[in-house]
């Protein structure tokens, strides 16, 4: 074997191997100061072979089975015609781009079924690379599934739930849009699309891809979503590394959004006068009397829509309880230095459901009781209305009822009229869109095709809303699913599988209900999604009478969960002076502590098992730790280490430890990073401490 070496970066390494036949090999390198990616071209076939982690100097071999894999057919109702095209079925036609930050190759399928432009990209200061395909059909075909990464071993699948259910309370765990992590190397992979399907098979082959199921006519092109490959400093900190990547790619920066919502005040009985009355009360008590910063939004929840009007020309018409253009409500928002927010159900669920059947009779795409999120005719009307509302000045949207709600989901079983696959081989005749029989995993592909199409259509609307107002705040609620890649399009996502009213007769029980779902979601199921961008349906204060201490402890423990989305569910006329005092104290703290929400984690045991637990958030200047003993009859001895994995700081960093909630210790004290805290908590007790850095040292930086 003869090798010519010494050329770096963009230049190629040539090798000639003699096994009775000469082979040519070239290596192309995508590289910056943090990461490099090596692509091998052997006899016209491409394959990624190595990722170098510049932060650690580690060269990570990538055992690529095929550089990409495309499942195509003449139609998904003819499964026997489906075939897989892999990168070995293509030959390199031309190098289109060739630089340290961008490489693009034109490949042609040997039988002329398609050509692809395979592109790799890397920005100068990023610790992750991207790969995408631009596919040009050479024949009429259906592109069923696209895999941009097929790796033989070395990756694990942290989140392994797969419940794409039509029926079942709190049984909605589609498993879409979750990343893969390195087994022994600090590396992450996935597709930058919320409905992607990234998984590790039984044979340890890792796939990063997604179902698509759309037709391409000869000559038509399709640009795939990108795969991403990134590196971190070590495996222990890989979740935070991945979250740093998500923080980089969000459509809008993480913001603290504090707002009032009318639902617990009035339900569907809300009117302009009632809403303005509550706005006046909240603004007076919190902002004027107690100095809390003005709220970001006041939200009119379910009850403003006129479901008895004809929606065939415009959906989401306003009923007689409000001005036809919300003019009075907008005037009030200007007076209190805030913005107007609206509740809206894309699928026409809850209070909007009476409008669905009439639209279905008028030829709009209806499923069972609700509208199809993939239906072009209906979604065209919805897009127009949402963009009109955004232009008028609605700055917050709570989108409630996407693919269903907590207990029921509906799916498109035959969307062939508007481009969705038809799969009669599954025996779907006679099934309803929310039939419990659809819980069977054998229908998962059919259901996922609908989720993919609906997700794509929603994303189109969100991108246009952002163009109209780059500061709009969008939350997707009931029926959504937790994927971190939603944050490329929205600001917060529903806390999956939790009701809007925390169960329990005491504040401790309310906390345990919600925190139990947190524990299941992040600790047991290992969901990769930042807690700082979660809609968790709290805090709630709908009556007075509890002690000031009980309300304060509940509120502070709630806020310590670390979400930047704080929606107040209040009965404004029921609250006492002490209640408003506590709310003001809590909101003042959340404004102060919000910078710590950059990286939030849950620690401790299972709340549902009466085990002590809590939350912790940190940035370069310090952080906080909260701890709750949910046991009503026994004290808890709790230990937690202020190590570098938790704090991201050097061991010799000194903090000022400040008690925020609780009585032990009562005074501020200095404490070193690396110290193990040992605390005694009485039954039901909550402790919260802030840690302000007093000794500046060089940071540990995780990429």
C-alpha cells in the first residue's frame, strides 16, 4: 500500500490499494476549530468515516453502513413494489462545492431513477455539522422514507418510548424527534425535524431519518431536512451539550414570558368587560402596587370564538362578546404596557368543536370530530386567519388541540386526495380516526405519515408568523409531542401527558402530581427536551384561605422547575392582599433567577414514591437548588453534590449560599464548588438556595 500524506483540511489523501485491481480513494474534510468530519470517496461512492472532536483531540470512527438510504415505491398501497436505494447505488458525477465549511456532491442513481445533491455544511464557530439531500426524481415515484444516517453500532437511543395512541389517558408518547447519543464517545445525532424517527435497531444499527410518503413526478425536486452530528467535552455532560446546540438553533432566543390567562377566572364565559376587569386588577396589584415588571401578555382563552357563524370564508370569527377586531382589548394592552394573547385550537377541539362538523359538510377536511391538520383547504384558511391576527398585533398564541388532547387523538386514515399515503393492506376499513384499535403498533407508519404531514403544515404557518412578527410567542399545547426540534419553530411545548389542573387536595399533592410527570418524562424516560421551554399549566391560585407560607412555598417550588413560560391561572376577584404579596414575591424572584434557567435539571427521587427531589439551574454567575420532601409523615436526609457536572464551574469556585425558601441554614454562608450538601427536611418541607459566585475562575465550557 502506498499513501501520500501530509495534506490537510480541504486537500485529499490518496491511497492506491492493490487486490488484483486498482482502487482510487479520496478523503474530504469538513473542519473548523471545534470539529472535523472526514468523508471517504472510494470508486465514486461516498461514506463518512470519522468525526474529530477538537476539544478533546479524540478521533471518533464512524462505521457508516450507507451514507444515506431512500425507500421508494410506485405507491405505498403497493408495498411489494417498495425498494431501498442506498448510497452504493449511486455514483459520483461531480464535486459541486469544496471548501472547509461546505462540500456538495452530485450523485446519480445507476438506473436513472433519481439524482441527488449531497451537501455537508459547518459554520465557523459551531460544534456540529449538517448533512442534507436535494433529490431530483428521474421517474414518477413515492418517497416513503429518508434516512440520512445509517451507522453500524456506537450509538444509543436515550428515549425509547413508542406509543402512538388514539385512545388512552396520558398514553401519548410517539417517540418522534428525539436524538441519538454516542455509546462511548460524546457525540449526538438526529434529524432537525420534530417528527423525525431516530432510533437504534435490534442489530444496533442506528438510523436518523423520517417518514415522508409524498409523490415526486419525473423532474421534480425535494430538499430533505438536515441531519446533525455534534460533539461535546464528555459523555456525562452530553445532555447539556445537546441542549446548548438546541439553544443555538431556536427560532427565537429563550425569553421569560410572564402572562395572565382568563381560563380559571371565567372559563368560556369570558367577555371583553370581564377580561379588561381582570387585566386592570392584575396590573394594579402586581405592577402598580408591588413593582413587578409589566406582564408580557394577557391572554383571552377559550370563549372568544363565534362557533355559530359560517367559517367557510374565514375561520375563528369573533363573537359578540368582543369587538370585531379586538380593538378595546388592544387599547387596554397599550395602557398596561403589554401584549394581547389568544387561545386557539388548530384542530377545532374543546370550545371550537361545534364549528368542525359544518366545515366538514362544506367540503373541508374533517377527520372524526376534529379537522385534519394536514388538510390543504382547511389549513389554508387557518393559516390566513393566524397571519391576519398576527398582523393585527396578537403577540401570543396558545395552540390547544393539535393532533388531539390528553385522552384522545385522531388520525387521517386516507388522505390520498391531498398527498398522504393510502395503506389498504392494513385493513383500516371500518375504523374511525380515533378508534382504540389504532393503538396497535402495526398502524404506526400510517399514523406517523399524518403526524409528519401535520407537523410540516404547522411549521409553514409558524415560519410565516415569525416573518410578520419576529417577537411573536407561540406555544403548542394539547396533542403536541415533546421534540426539542419544535423549538426551531415555536417557543414552548405542552408538558406531555399532564392535565391542566394538578390533582390533589393539598399543595403538596398538587406538586407531587406535576413533579411526578416531570420525573417520569425526564428521569425515567430520558426525554431530551429543555425544561426551560415547557408549558406546565401552572402556577394556579383560584381561592384564598391557605396560609401565606403554604402558598409561597408552593409557588416558589413551582417556579424552581425552571421554565421561562410562566402563565398565571388566577381567580382575580378571590385573592387577598397576602395572596398578591406572595405572587409579587414569586414573580420578582423568577425575573431575578431566569438567567439560571439556561440549563435546568431535575435531581433526587420519585415524587410519587414520597422520595425527596428537586430542580437546579445554573449559568456562569451561579445558580439555585430546590428540594422538596413530599412525605407528609417522615423527615428526609438529602445529599447533593455541588460538582462540576451540576454547576459547570471549576472545583475551586466559591459561592455565597443564600436561603430563599426554608429555615436551614437561615444565614448566608460561603461554600466551595465540589462540596456535598447534606440537608434535613421536615415532612412536606421545601428548601431553595441560591448560589452566587464570589470567586471568578476560568469556566468549563461544554460544546
